C-alpha cells in the first residue's frame, strides 16, 4: 500500500488512463535476468516494451544487446531513430512497402534482419526489393521450428513457426540464400514456446503440472541436440554466421547453456505488469519473483458492488451479456 500511495501522489495531476514505470523494479528485474543469462547477451523484445525511452534505458544496461522487433515498419522506425544497430524482426514479413524501404536504405539494411523460412519467402523479398537494393544486401535470419515432435510426428507440442525442422532442411535453405546476391544469411532463430512460455505449475492441478514438466524436459533435451546439429549444418554453408537467437524469459538459463548458443542467444520479453510473485509455470524461475514495474491507472466512472468499473468496461459488459443470451448496451455515460 505504501507503493500505491507513492504512485497516486506522483500521478495526482495526471489525467488517466495512464501507466507509469517503476525504474527501480525494472532495473532489479533486468539485473536478475542478466545473472540468469550467464554472460550471453539478451535481446529485448520490443513488442513487450512499447516505449522507446525504456528500450534505450534497458539497452544501456550491461548484458543487453539488440532488439527483437514485432514488425518491419517498427524495425525501420527504431533504426531511423538509432535505438539499436542490431534489430531482428522476429516474425516473417510480407509487407512489400516496408521491404522496399528496407532495401532502399543502406543504414536500415545494415541494421535490420528479417526472418525467413522458405524459398517462396525469399522470392517475395527479392521481388519487393526490386531495383532498390544497390550494393547493400538484405540481412535474413533462418527461422527453425523449435516444436517438439513425438510418435513419428503425429504429436506436436509448440508453436508452428516454421516448416524448417531438420538440419538438412536448414542447410538447404542456407544454400538457397547463398545463391541470391541480394540476400545475406546473418543468423538462426528458434523460439521454444512450449518451454519458455508455458506454465508448468497450474494451481490445483498437480498431475497436469507433472505432465507439462515431463514434456518440457524431453523437448528441451531434443531441441538442444537438434539446434546444435542445425547450427553445425548451416555453418558448413555459412561459416561466418553472426548469431543464434533462442529462448525466452522462462528458459534463459537453459538456452544460454546449450552448445549452440553463441552471441545474442536469450531473448528478453520484458513483462513489466507481472505481479510480485513467481512467473506462473516457468519452473526455471521459481525464486526471486519479478517486481511489478508498470502499474496502470484508469478513470473510475461508477462503483459497483465490491468492484470498480472503468470507462473501458462497456465492451466487456456487452460481451458478457451477449454470451448469456441477454444483449444489453452498457455505456460509460449511463452512470448507473
């Protein structure tokens, strides 16, 4: 409650809705993550940090290097404002306008890397770039499928992020990239969502927790071996590979310890609005829970029984009543 009073006093003259950042909490969370990464640089996920000033603050801290951007237009904007000289667009883009802009800008082309997962995607990038490339190739990152496959592929655990799963597939795509003078392979990315982002301790469900942990342990062992094999296969094609990017907030120490983990291995998706408790399900992180770094405030337009309703609650009210078969329009202007 003391923190709450401090936040209320600091924002007394600011009209809600608002969000503030507790920089002490942010720095404590960042330092904790750096210690877990054990010397591997951490790439900040900008889709979780939607403020340029905070990105710059984090990147100025020891242990952080580079940005994982959400979209190519966002990456171009970050490059234009020189927030970082190493920006990886973590999701395949088909934005032809942004690709043309990337190809036409030597600084952006040297700063931004886009992920690719097929020859068709390479075709799209080359076509979008057209004659804009000049003598600066577009940097690409090969995305590896990090999902866990069991029972001869009949069972899949993890996000469907890429068709590239095996070392020979990765090497084939690396060779295809090497044939195209307008493209250069800079790195490999593999995000193990089934490990880094899945809760392993659901409240009141101990049997489910045991099953999740068993699957995650098997997936972690399988991926560590396969990722190392993929990196070796790709380096036979591209010996001067710059980086391997993998992991997330929930798996930093495991990914950083892998054989295939050189530079910029751990990706930090900073979630500042986490409550002061351990990350639910990220079993690797049971100690030293993160502090709540981003309290938020909004205007209270009416007080119900035991609850507060904000001006943005009307949409939720409409959805709830619609599901019950009793449509009702609720507006903040109604007052009651």
